[in-house]
C-alpha cells in the first residue's frame, strides 16, 4: 500500500495536471479570437496594447481579491527572476500575435509545440531538473506528432511568421523555467509585469512606426476577450506550476496547439481553416502523448514547491 505521503504527492500532482491542462484549453481559443479581427495584419501593436492591459488588469484584480490591498507589496519581492520571466512572457505574447497574423493558425501553433523541448533543455541546465522516463517518452511521442502535423502545413503562410512563432515558443518556455527558478517569486506579479511589458512594447512600435493608436471597435473587444482567456489560463498555469517540473508544464500546454487547430477547423466558429489528413493524425498523436503523460502522474515523487 502507498504511504499517506505518497498519496498526498499523487493528489498534488493530479491537481497540477488538471490546472495546466485546463490552461492549455483556454489558450487554444486564442487562435479563434484573432481570426475574427478586422484587417488583422494592420493592427497587431494596437491589439497587443489592449490585450496586455487586459491581462495586467485581470491579474491585479485577482490579487486584490486574494490578498487585499497589500498585494502591491509583491512588486517589491519580484526580483530578477520575476522581471526576466515577465519579459520572456511578454515576448511570447507579442510573437504569437505577429506570427498568427502573418501565417496560418496551424503553423503558429505548431511552432509553439517546441516549448516542452526548449523548457526541458533550459530546465536541465539551470534548474537541474531531471526528466522522468514517462515524460521523456511522452515528449518523443509529441515530437513525432508535431512532425506529422507539419509535413504539409509547414510550407503555408509566411516563413517569417513561422520564425516569429518559434520566438513565441522560446519566450514561453523560458518563462516556464523562471517561475520554477525562484519558488518564492510572486508568480502572479510576474504575469502582471508581462502584460505591462507587452503594452509598453506595443506603444514603442506604434510611436516608432507613426501608426494610429485607434483600431476598429470589434478589434478592441476581441483583444479584451483574448486577454481574459490568456489571464485566466495563466492563473491556472501558475497555480499548477508549483506541482510540476518545467518540461512537464510545457508538455501539457501542448493542448493549446491541438485545440487551436481544431477550433479554427470546426464549422461552428465559421473560420474553416481546414487541416489536412496528416495534421489530424499528428494532432491525435500529440493528444496521446499528453494522455500517456497523465497516466504516469500517479508515479510522481516530487513534492510541490511553495
């Protein structure tokens, strides 16, 4: 029989699994939201400004409810890990929007599938986090799935869009490592900084290119909705982060890739970016990898961080 300590660890790990899995599903609707933008290629910085502001506002509201007016003290404890994490996450925010408006949703989302591999390498180098066998197997299966998915779709859209998408994956992977780098760093404050950094980057782009700050009203509403989805997912992701290593966090977030491709394909949303047969097969392989990883959750032995 398992000891009570082992059962508690299993419970903690399964909680983290559910939180991060749900975060990935929430994020997957981002591709749908962006596809409803009016003249999306002309309003990336404006969209990013409102979305970043929405993310920061929602996180501050969450902290106010959770900790009261004293939540501002967290900014004094954020440290370099929080600043670096916020910068990397802002890079991911920015890269996603520019990428998905320059190429197909599938290509952008496929680039995000590189996250667990980047997180695994950086997590091993910086945090000395060793990969469990079940995680390594799941990563290999997910990699095969992604390769199957991009056999034909990788040539669609702008090559620059694919490169920027990879930059987004890099930013999110590095953010994932930073939130485990210093467990005492206020994780939600890091997300607030990311939203503020994103809005700042956007303002710099708008002023340097002499673009108008205005954009169609529907784009404003969509950016606020997208910010709400991102912020809600990041709250869940940050809560789950203390239970799981960086590589496993990024692996579970691959549900954003599979879900995003599915939603823009379904007639329900009226976008109809139809993936080909290999994309569908590859998506199922990625889902299989996440399922295998989840089944191995009961073997978890690492206690949660604070």
